């Protein structure tokens, strides 16, 4: 009996009616409870409810009252929309100050979810000047009404680099609390990308080029002509005739005099492409697909030769239908660019708002202007902060860091102090 009563059960309407009927006949609460095998308190509450309200229907509880009012909910959503990079804790703090009632960050998160806002990583894009935006908008207006026939003339091309150390942030693992730094829960990646290969491909409606893998070294105008334009682009131009349209971006090696002269001599028409517009190029999704496929391999490549073979295998296995779908999306890309007025932490946003200005972080693809500094710390103090101009080689490291700072800093702190430095080539050759 104890085990049966430990499980919370609700009386159905028929049983409630029978109990009320027996109590109206003059039976005692104790005897009715014993007959039905339920607790005395349940029958007593049911009888009290019937005498008070005249009904024995179960009354459902409304649950715990909400900690916020509808006005508070609107205020929370408004705060997130005004500054999308606020955390839930910061919004909770502001709301508490405004209302005078304590509101937790979990409540804030639920209200934001209820308002259609979710925490998402912002889109990362290259910075755009007003001139870039005008050219992009003009290009999209000129091509927004192109149909399948027009886009089918274009050979989209691009280069990309793949490294042995995958930099994919989509890889998730299952782990226990406190095991973040366990070897099985770590993905090792070189700070500067590690060894890798540079590749080039071209795609068009119904066809594609082979995957070209560049040998070591930078790609200049001469290599671009000899390795790309002559063996690949000229071949497609000959197959398609005068309707062929060649697209490449504005990389320096693409705009050399040699490349311009070669295209002119081969009667290859080049598509005018707006600067800083990788998001308009459908081939960017091809690189994303290849990166995902490499990261999903059971045995990822560990050598350059293995990486080359893996890239060629994945490129050969890529469905042509996927490529065709990407190319046919160019019209939508133009419309999206124009609809969002050509604009680009985690931010709170509604579905479909990833291109709004407040949901975008602009970032240079190359190194931006900055300064190099050097400093040292120990248990007993810290050194001066040195600002280093230009490239730091081993001679400068000895002359500007070791001699004036380290040799003076260590003996003054502790006679037996040990000097620690990283394993950078500059420091290794200078010691």
C-alpha cells in the first residue's frame, strides 16, 4: 500500500463522482477513503472542494507565476536588438535595474527565445568601403535578371588553401565535465595553419575543371598563365566559343600585364568582378564542401601527399548537381545583396538576419596594421613593455631584447632565475 501511495495519481471524473455520492449518503470520510484505497486527505480535500464550489472537477494549477511581465519581455527583446552583442547576464542586470525585481540570465534567455532571438556566431566578412559597396550593388543590379542561359556561360574560378591541421569549427565531441584538456578531447592545430597545399578549380553549369594543385611557392602572373590560363581556361574557351565568359577575382597575380595580354590574344572575355566579393562567388561553397569532407574522413591525411590524394578524391566525388545548384543560386545572391543594402562574439538575431550590419563582424583576410610587443613577467615583478618596429630577426632579438632587458631583469630579481622563451626560430637562433 505504501508503494502504491508513493506514486502520484489523479482521480478520474467517474471516481470523483462516486466518492461525492457516498459522502452525500452520510458516509464518513475515513470509511470512503478506506473503501477506495486512497488517503484520507484526498477525500477530505475533494469533499471540501465540492461543498465550496459545488463541483468535483479537477482544477488545474496555473503553475509558477512568471517572473516577468509582458512589458518586461518586450524590454528584454528591445535591449537585445539595440545591442546584439550583449550577453544574457548583461541584459538581466539591466532589466533588474530597470524593474527593481531580480531576473536571472536563464529567464532572459527564455524570453529572447520566445521573442525569436537566438545566440549565433556573427558572419565574418572582409571590410567594405563605400566604394566597394557601390560597385557590388551596381554589379548585382546588372546581373540580377540573368537567367540560366547567361549564368551557364560563366566559368567561375578561385584558389584556396587546405592545411593538414583542420581549422573546422564544426567538429563537436562528447566529453565529461572537467575533461576539457584530456588528450582525447583535443584537436591539435598549428597556430599559422601548418603545412598545406594551394589548389585551383573552375566550375560551370554542367561541367568543371580538374583540381589543380600548385607546387610549393607563391603564385605570380607567370605561373598563373602557364598553369591555369593556358591548360584550363583556354580549353574551355575553345569548347564553348565566343559565348564563353571567364570569371576570376582581383588577386594581384590575376591582373598582371602577362595575364591581360594572354586573355586578349586568346579572345577570352573576362567577367567584370567587384572587389572584396567572395560571398558572391558560388565556388566558396565548393571549398566549404571539400573542407567538410576532409574533416569527416575516418583517417584524415597526415602527409602532404595524402592531402593531395584526399582532395583529388573528394573533388572527383563531388556531385555535379551540387555545383549546378550553386551556380543557379547567383540570382538569389544578387537579390540578397541588394535587399540587405550590401552589408555584412555571438549575436542575438532572428532567423534570416545573418547579413544585417549589426549581425556582422568585418575582418580582413590578411594581417591588419598592428604593433609587435615583448614583455616578461615573474613571481617578483615584470619587465618593461617593448614596442618592436618591423620584422624581428635573431640579431635584433639579441640587441633589443636579451641584452638590454633580460640580462638586466633576471639578476635583479633572483640570482638563480631561469629564463623561459618560446621555440620561435628567432629565439632559437639567438640563444
